[in-house]
C-alpha cells in the first residue's frame, strides 16, 4: 500500500478540502483519458489501491495506468477504552486530500472503450463523484 517513506511530522493537522477547487493537477497530462473528481474528499491508500487493481485488471496486459494522487496525510486514532487527554493518538492510516477537479488516474495505450470502462470500474471504488476526461478537454471548471 502507498505511504510516505519518511515525513517531517508524523502527526498532522486535518486539512479542509471542502469548497476548494484544484488549481494544479486538473488536466489530463500523461495519458489519453483521465478520472477526475467532481467533489472533494479524503481518499485512503486502500481505496487508491482498490481502484488501481480494478483498472489494471480490466485493461489486461496492454496499456499503462498512471496514479496522480498520493496519500501524504496521516490520520491518527487513540485505542478503544482510553480516557481523554494524554496526547494525540498514533498514526493509523494514510490519506490523499483530493479537491474538486483533481485528475486522480490516467490511462493510455489501449482501445478507447476498454480504457473508459476501466476508469469507470475504478471510479466506483472511490468515495468521490467523478467524470472521465479526454486529453483535449480542459478539466473541471
């Protein structure tokens, strides 16, 4: 699963992701088609991996899948049955902060209908609403 090799700070503040549109990473740049979010959310490393597996299984041996998001943010939790206070909990999972308009996955090198169907299958594994963009489109405005 994806997680950073090392970070400057193990425990992070929660980043707000609502009411913000992506200024970067909002166009299809490497592949022919991309999966762009139309809402914002935190996407866990497990969900990214599940979407990647669904896309690569449908594409078969042909083509390439490019993942454009990475889970940099750690989410902490305290054990069950521990009283309030005595510091912040330990990191439990890693999340990617995805804003509205972010292109999350890109595909290239296969037939058009196969690539679109693979992105559709991968999109259903993610907790955001999404749409499929072609390379020539400008992105979500």
